[in-house]
C-alpha cells in the first residue's frame, strides 16, 4: 500500500488519529487512552496487518513524554509511526506486549529508563538497572549522576 | 523475584537452590560463563533437566550509550557505536553515518558507497566466522575455533591496513569514509577470497555434516515464523524460521539494489536452520565482494561537509542489516549540533527476548545450542 492509500485507510478506520507531516513514513498521534484499541485494530485489521513492531521507544520533551511505536507489516511492507503523548509526572499507558511479544522487553526498558508505567504488563521489573535502583530514570533530561560521569 | 541473595540465603550452595514447586530448581548461568560470550546472566528454573523458565538479567555492560550520544556531536557519536555490536563495528558506523546523511540530505560519492558495502560484507563474514568457531566450542569442539580464526585474522589484517584498527574501526563518517583504501586492499581481498574458497569445505566436513552436531542442533529451539515476527527476531534468527527480513533486499540502501545476491531462507526454524542460514550467508557475502572488488569506481571518498554538522529539526530513522539482524538508528533532532534523543534498535535485544520462549520444555543441555545459534553479542543488547 502506498502512503496515500494507507493514510486514507487509517483516516477511515481510526478517526481519533491525527496526522503529522514529515519523515518518510506516515506519522499519527493517538491519545494514550485510545492506544490499546488502536493497536489491536492496527494489528488485526486484515488490510493493515501491522504484525511487526520494530522499534518502541520514548522521548522526554521536558514538558511531556512521547511514546513512539514503529510498526511494519511483513505482508504489505508498509510502515507506520504512532506517537502517544504522556503526562510527565504520571506517565501511564496500556501495555501491548500481548499483541507484539517483542514489546515486553522494550517496555521494561522504557519503564526503567523513563519511568513510564505500563498497565497490565505481565512482568514489569527492572531489566538493565541494578536491583534496588532508587531515584530518577536515567534517560530523562533532568537526570544528573555526580558519581558516574555521563556528560563528556 | 529470584535474586542471588535469596538464593544464597536459601541454600548451602551459592548458585543452586530449590524453590517454588517441589522438585524445581534455580540455576544461575553467568554473568561469567563461557557459553554466554560476555556478561549475560540467565536465571533458569528447572524441573529435573527440563527448563521451565529462562529469565535474562541484563545490564552488566550497560554504558548508557544513548545518553552519552545526547552530549556528543554528530561527528563524535559514531565512535561510541563501534562499541555496541563490536563484531559488526563497520555496520554500526554505517547505520549512524547514513542516518546523519539522511538528515543533512547529502549524497556520498560512488567510490565511498562501494567501499562501504565491501567493508560491510567483509565484516559480516568475519562476524559469522567468529560465531561459527565459538558455537562449535560451546557444543564441545575446540578445533573449529582455530580454523575460523585463521580466516578471520586475514580479514582483520585487511581492516587494519585500511582503517588502522582491527575491532572498533570508526572508518565510516558522515559524507563517506574517512580515507581511501590501502593500495594493497584489492590484492589482499582477492587473496582472502582464494583462501576462503580453498578452506570453506572444511567447515562442512568438520561441523555441518557431522552427525553429532546435527543431532545436537536439529529440532532444538524451534521458532515458528509467526513467533519470530511477533518477537521481532531479525537477521539469521528470523530467516531461519522462514521470515523474509533482509533489509538489504527489502529496503535497499547504498548500492545493494544493483547487486546480485540471494536472501538466504531456511524453513526449519530450529537451531540447525539458523546455523545453515549463517553458513550460506557467508557465501553470498563472498559473491557480493567478487562483484565489487574489481569495479571500485575512481573518485572522491568523502563529500565536503561543514566542520560542525547541524541536523534540521525532525526525526530520522535508518535501518541496516548487521550480521545479527536489523539495526535501527532513530535520531530526534531539535536543530542543534547534538542529537536530542537517539535510540538504537539493536537486533540482539529482540533476539534475546525469544530465548525464554524457545527454551521452555527442552533440556538444559540444549540451552547452549540455542544461545549459540541466536548469536548474542552482549554489548549490543545492553548498549
């Protein structure tokens, strides 16, 4: 499917999504409360069939957090970028690890590095950071570690 | 849930404890274990010899490369990425350089493109050679390790002549490659191809056709195509399950679209299929090198770019095929000289996540065969 066809299809199926220009792929923004239903539609709708989540990450914009999901379809070879804006003080979003299994590890990584709470995640624990890690999440912009220098 | 301290408290032996259901045991493999090839810690729940659960504990070599990159300029951060997947250092650098070039919208000279592809394919062979030797060593044979290193050293020598380094090359920079190839490069690569072709039958005679190895790998760690996609498995791990995921074919970059090579696919999904993909992939890499080695165009190797690079505001994503799978570089730029946020989608991280799924229900002795054919490089997973 070309980008124009994909855009028309998503407009039809996901009226809540807003489009953003730029980049080589279609970018959509979705409210975090709508994300789980949108994810199920994107994965299971036979004309979209986004079965491969190839990147899941988060960006700290200092005022808010943004979850970024890069989706691809191994059948149609089209790609889609989904963004969800989160409250920086209480970031919460539904887990999609039951839809794309790779999300389980990626969400654990985002959980510890950004402090995003994934609701209904099967096993939300620290993955990379040592046990008993207290304090701020390392990839947040306001994180400073006086002992281990990160700034070069 | 299961930590070293609890295990020590619950048992007289520091790495062996009985927990949960009667007859269930916890075993720690690593962080220092020869079969993990690095500092990977696996906490394995066993019932007798059968694996109930494998739980990876990461972070022993986490250097927070993504955070470091935020305070480095677009020229500097590429040097850090050689330390991620150190066996495909060239390809990591390539991905980053391409992402910066995409932001700057610069074209690189044809000579640099060919040199980049040549270096990538040599790296792929070197990486698979090391994997082959190390995997045979995991399964109990030490001789293949030396045979693999005999060829791998030749590639390292070629790299050393041109790049000045044997492991962390830092040769690809935004705009092309750092300097021209060594005058002997073409001659040495041709010698390597001759050497490889003379020796490659030994691999099949020693390992591939060996009934002991086949029995240890066939029907071990079976991964279906649907699961491979769902877990995000790419590279030889995905292709061993029949998933077409070669970025060089699907989203061609540089000059890959003009080259003749096959995407290697196996349908078994077991350890032996993953093994065969890598063995056959080496021959495809040789094929690519043979097409290019006599056809390196003359000209510049580096486009003139500004001394201080500034990417426009926006987001840039590039995908390349490393020896282990799909590497994604995601740069978020605010228009400054440093990336605002950078994310490396490393192939090893996703490939590791499938280990629990494929290991459940099999015997503990087979775990090494599964880990060996997933080709895990721990710095790539931890970053």
